[in-house]
């Protein structure tokens, strides 16, 4: 049986990114069309899973309770748009901790594969807003999909990522446009 799975980054993909980190539910602001797009994936039979670096934990900027409250707020907002996330995977480490789960390392994605009993993530879309997301996707065998709503707004209007990104990286204006392409591919 083939599991219909899409893996998403959080900040810059589902909600507005912040250089100050998203530390509270009040700071979590969904991007236009993102919640509806996740609902469309769910209604098409996809499991949608979050894979997010949360180095603010390792840096001491917020605690697990704060992260959980942000995610509870996000889940409630998603539910209001007919959507849900099946699971949330996050890396709590600061950049200098040398873990295997902080993107661009593929550890979070490997944990997701293990949770879903998948020997391979080949063909599974991973949607994120940064080079490090695309590198993690490629390292784990996922299909990299870059959205221009976070770190790379200058790529809007392009369909292929520039040199330096993993080969085959597809570029989309936002999560809604990416989901349009995923659902229309067949």
C-alpha cells in the first residue's frame, strides 16, 4: 500500500517567518491560502506532517509549553479550514549542537519515514521555504518543493530553482500553488 504523504516546513511555508522566532500563539500568523491548501491535501487523502527546526528551544528563547501552545493554536486554525496535521516533528537543537535532526540534515524526515513504516521517502513531496529545507528533502530522497513565501521571495515567478539548490527543486509562489500542482498531477 502506498501512503499518500506530504511533509511541510512551518515558518515561511504555513505561517509568516520571523527573525525573532515565533514564540507565542499571537505571533503565529498564517500565510494567505496556506490553511485551505492543507485542508485540500487532507480531503484528497493525504497525510500531512510537519518537519520544523525550532532552534529557539535550544537557544532558550521559548520552552516546550510555548511551542506546544503555538502548535495547538495552529491546529485549531487549521481545523476551522477543514485541515489537520497528522504529526509534528521538530528539532529542538541550537545550530551548534551538531545533531542529525536539524535541517539541512535529513534526520527529521527519516523519523517521519520510520513512523509511517516507509523504507523510502522517494516521491514524497517536501515543501519548505529555504535552501536548508530543500537540502534535507534531497538528502532524505523526497521531492523538493520551494515556496517563495519565506526566505526566497525573489524566486517568485520561476518554476525551477537556481544553481546551488538540489536538482529537481520545483518552485511555487506559495503553498496553495504547490498544492494545486500536487493535486493536478494525477
